[in-house]
C-alpha cells in the first residue's frame, strides 16, 4: 500500500497484463423510475496486472484506436498482454513483448497461463456491485 498505483506502469519487468472490455448498466426491470428511459450501457476497459494492480477506464467505444491508445501509456513495453480475440487487440505484439489471445468460443484457457479469467472475475464482481 506504500506504492502510488497511478505512477507505476502495469506489467513492468515482463509481467503479464490482462486486457478485457465489458458493458455495464443496470437491468431495465430494476429501474424504479418508470418515467425515465433506461440509460445506455457504458463501455469499460479493465487492465489487470497479474501481480495485483487493476485499472478500469470508461471508454467511448471498443475500437482498436481507442483501446490501444489507453493501453500504451499505462502498460510497460516489456509486458505480455493477454486478451480475447477482439480484433481491436490485433497488433499489440508490435508494441509490447508479446500478445496472446484466447478464443472464448473454444476454451477459456490455453496452457496454464494464457487466459483472461482475472479480468472476467473482476467484471463479474463489478457488475454484481452495481
């Protein structure tokens, strides 16, 4: 707790960083204000360093330019990026040490370390808290 998480970059020293996006909003049936329309879902990008730090960003869209513009200044160049097969993550291996993608329609884990389970769990907890 003595480190300033805002200053430190994620994945420093060749660490692994998971990148995943989700959409957050309450369910319309839980909307107690029937005269108001439910709000549009908000896109969120989460970056999780497997050493314990997590950062979440509200994003306007999930396009390649948007996601990669957030990743590059926050994640160290020596990091290994774990993500799903979203085309917006293509080309990350040109900027970072490596990039591995998980095909969720096939499996959630490749080998022992290629997965996005931490970010998926983070999003599940975030949504439940809302």
